[in-house]
C-alpha cells in the first residue's frame, strides 16, 4: 500500500508569502540588469552618448527600486498561518 501523497497545492497565504519572498530575492538581480540598459542605447548624432538621459534613467530606476523594496519589506516580516518560524 502506498502512503498518502502530499497535496499538490499549498494554502493561498503560504503561496503568497513564498512569492513575495521570491520577488524580494529577484529585485536586486532585476535592478542590476536594468542598470545595464543604458549601454544598449544608440549613441546620438555624431557618436556621442547623452549622459543626461542616462543619468536621469539611472536615478529614476534607483528611486523605483527603493520604492519597490519599501513596499515589499513590511510584508516580508509577516508569517503566514500554519508555518513554523524556525523552518527555513
């Protein structure tokens, strides 16, 4: 006789908590990739790059990453029901 299998799906609060932690883990990677985007832009006429445009992009991206981290951080502290804080 085979033992009963674990359920395929987890409870929604646990699922949301895991996806939120995944988003917090991937945020720095996405930010690093997006910081490299200005290197892919075409130079302007005469082959010169627009440092003003690049700088504005980087500061807006930096601010957006700060806001995203600020929105994610408070909810990372909340534990979903039926979880043990000592579990990894």
